[in-house]
């Protein structure tokens, strides 16, 4: 009996445990589904859905005339949910042939059969996010949206698109380093890096769902939170001038097999940088914009620094242009070291102006040593007053810090001052050197160089940047006039006489410096430079060219860097009519009672001369002519007009000028009365339809 009770007791215990366990399971199910249901359901949702970031469209970088320097080119990834609920067997199988045929014919990368098998296999295997095509352009995408199944859209046809953006520089190498870039895990560069917060925009959000295979697909066609596009930068860079500058520099680097070089073209009155080129050798005969030497590389400038030395001497009243200095045949010894001139010349006493024009190291160093050896700090303070110890503040990160040697520094010695006076023992970037020369051209006022004129949103300026004066005049007008006289003399009769122009005056200074490094000291490797401004009588632009390590036996600044400056200046002058004086052929004054006639239509002018009985010689095939007095008659010369190119309308009356220009497809704005003195677009430029030209009459 006791055994039977024991068995029953055990049965009751087991049954109780089962009831207790069942009750616990029921309670837990109730707790999870009811009491904690919201929590677990949200957790499940979080594992299968998620908000993913949608990149904003990065703002564009424009040239001053609105051309793209950097922009986003969109491309698309096309996918297909071949098992979406709305895509029934009847719809899918009746249209898949046409879709495969469109894919094959349009992209021509696979056969119709291959595409059809691809779609059928995906359908059978339950694919929900089938890759159809990568790197689809926007025009291609628009075409694909017309095809069977795809034209049904996201839900009815399973057509899924994901947009990606690629940053492009349409002008490739032009100003590439200055425009810059922003890349993951790489230090931001140039304007793209400096203005990233404005260009980047704000990311949006899109709700995505995870499907089998761990693939995330968008739930809705539209983003839940739209991204905010970045703002645009409008730079001061002129694409045409940039092209001229870059190509002129490239040509010289190749010719002289140089290591690298830079060139900057700046507007004198404003400090706007119109062009900035930086080219470094990547392999023999090939160069690329791989570093911003113009802003980031500080070197000993050599003879271009002599301008600062002379400015200090003139400010302190120690010398005048006609004072005499003994060049001692071209060599001067300071303590245990000889200071040579760059070329043997045998000169003795010459004027201060001539010493500067022929870039005599002996002449300039003797003057500085004579007047500042007992008080070098006075000379150094002048250099600081000229802003040569400070960065320019250009918008791009990475500007090198200038170095000006001084007593107390480890490199200072008895010979430091004379060597500093001719550009050694100091370090400046090309831009920092250019800023001083620009100030001489700009009535002594240092302008802050800048590259960005505005930040825009939807074509409207939200931030504008204006020219900034960084100093009061560096010297009196009388002293500045003397400095300009010396700089003009360098080109007229000095070391830069090879780049003298018959059309306009150039002022500037050559530089030829030995390159030094910490291991080998000063080697027989040179840096050639030229810096100046033009036209010298009414300065519009300043420019510097620096070429490092030319290696074909020619290394003087006048022969390596000077021609680059000249080519840039010539092309700028040719395309800037505001620099030109009135064309001589139109400045005709008549005597002997022969009246003046405007340039114009040949038949009209011939008719008038016939009526007035004035002897004239006309080429009857000419339509447009200019007139010139020859003895006691008039000679008519043809003014050629070539379709598609800007004609020369100077000297014409308003009616003829407007008629001729409008017949070439241009819009005309006229100012003043009389005959045309200037036209805003240079003769011979290619015409863009609807292009506006301004003509000035007087």
C-alpha cells in the first residue's frame, strides 16, 4: 500500500510541475505579447528596418563667368524586385521578352537570351533586389523608365534606382590643386577642403528594409527626410586666363626639363587671383598639378627680393636713383666669403638704378651692408612693415609661413645681412613675393589675395567677399615712382630686356637663385623667376612665374621664367581692349580740305567722295573699308569680316557697327556718341550665339 501511495505522490508531483511549467509559459507569452508587446515589436522592426543616410548634393565650384570648375555628375544603380506582389506571373512572363530585348539593344553588352535567362532565374529564385545595371547615366535612366515592366514603377514593376554622385573637374588639370578635393581618410585640399562646410550640404534619411541575404532595399520611393543641397562657390578664376597661364608654364617646364613650377596672375586693384598654375613632374616630359607650390612652398627668392632692399633704402633716404655704387668688377668679399654677381661684367661705378637693372648682387649688398650693418634690426623691421613676415591669408589651407632671418637666430652670422639683401636667408612663397610687387603697382597698398568672390544658394549670393586692403601705402608717391622707374628699367635695358614689348610696357624683376637643402647646402640647381606687372603705365595685372630646377643648361630667370610671363601678358593684353590705346588707323586728322570719313560701308563712302569730287582709290570687292589719306587723295583699305569671329568695328558709326555685329548674331550695348573707340570683346574671338558686346563711342 505504501508503494502505491508513493507512485501516486510522484504522479501528482510531475503533474503539478507540468501545470506550473505550462502556466509559466502561458504567463510569459501573455507578458511578451501584451505587457511588453510594443517593446518587442519595435525591436523586431529595428532589426528589419532602418533609417539610412542619403548624401546631399555637393555644391558646385564656378569660374568668375559661371563655368563649372567642379561639379557633381549623377549616375545610378538600377535594381529590380522581380517578385514584388503586384508583378503577377501573367504580367511578368508576358513582358520579360521585351525587357530583355531593350536591355540588349540599348547597352549592347549581352545578348537578348542572356538577359532573358537572367530575369527568369531571378524570378524563380525569389530575388527581391536584383542588380540590373551599374553606373547608369541620367539620360540612360530616362530611357530605361520607358521600357516594359520598368515603366510600371517601384511597386507595380519592381523598378528600383539608387543615385550616386561623382565629383568631376570638367577642365581636368586647370587649377586642379587650387580647386582641390575632399576624400575619405585624406587631408582635404584646396577650396573644396576649406569651404567643405558650405559645399557639403546636409544628409537626408531614407527608410530601408532588410530582406533575405542581408540586403537593404528602400521601402518608399521618396526620402523620409530630404537632404539639403550644398551651396556653390563662385571663384575669381578666369578659365581662359587659367588656360593661357597653365599652358605657358607647361611649355617652359618641358623645354627646360624642370622639376616643377608655378605661376600666378592677379588683379592689381583688387587682389583677385585670375589664374594660378602649379605643375610638378610625374615622369619624364609629363607634368600634373600635384602640389600647390605657389602657396605652400617657401624658398629663398633670390634677386626678386632686391625690391624690398631698395624700398628700405629709399624710405630711409639713404640713396637716390642717380647715386653711384662701385660694383668692383662683379665680386665683393664679406669676411671669408665672396659675393659674386651672376655674370662677369667688369663694371666699376654705376648708378643705383643701373645696379638694380642689371641685378648686381655686389651693388645691392654693398648698399645694405653700408647703411644697416650697425643696426640690422632697422632693415629687418622694414621687411616686416612690408608684410614679408606674414602669411597673405589666402583662403586655401597650407600656406607656408615666411621666414626672415634676424640676429639671435642660429643661422645669423656676419655675412647674413648682405646675403639677405639679395634674397638668401629668407623664405617666401611665390604668392607672398607677388603681394609686394602688386603693392608697388597699386600705389603702395598691399591687397589681400583671394580666390572666392561669393557663396551662392540657388543662384543668389548669400555671402560676398570684397577686396581687402592690408596696409596703408608702404611709401610716399615719390618713392613709389622711383621704384616703378627701376622696375621698368629692368625690362627696358636690364636683365629682362628680352621680354620687352612694343605694344605695352612691362615692369618687373628677374630672379636666379641657387637651391639649398639641409644635407648638401647650395647646389648647382637653380630656381628661375620673374615677377612684375603690366601695363606699367596703368597697371592692371601683376604676375609671378617660378621655375624650379631647370636642367637643360639654361637657368637664368630672364630666359626661363621671363618668357612665360611675356606669353601670359601678351595674351591678356590681346584680349583686354580696355588696355589698348585707340587704334592708330582711326586716329586720322585731315588737311587740304579733305574731310574725315568713318570706317564703314564701302558703297556709302564711295558715293560721298564722288559727290564731293574727292579723289579716292577703292577696291570694288571690299564691303567694309577704312580710309587713310595718301597725298591729296583718299585710299580705302578693306576691313575684313569673317563669319563666326568678332569683327573690328572701331572707327565705325553706331549704325554700321550695330548692323555688322547683329548680323554676326551678337547683342549690342552702346555707350556714348560719335564713332566707336572701344569694343568689349577682342577682334577675332569666336562668337557665341546671342553673346553681348559693349561698344564705346566718342
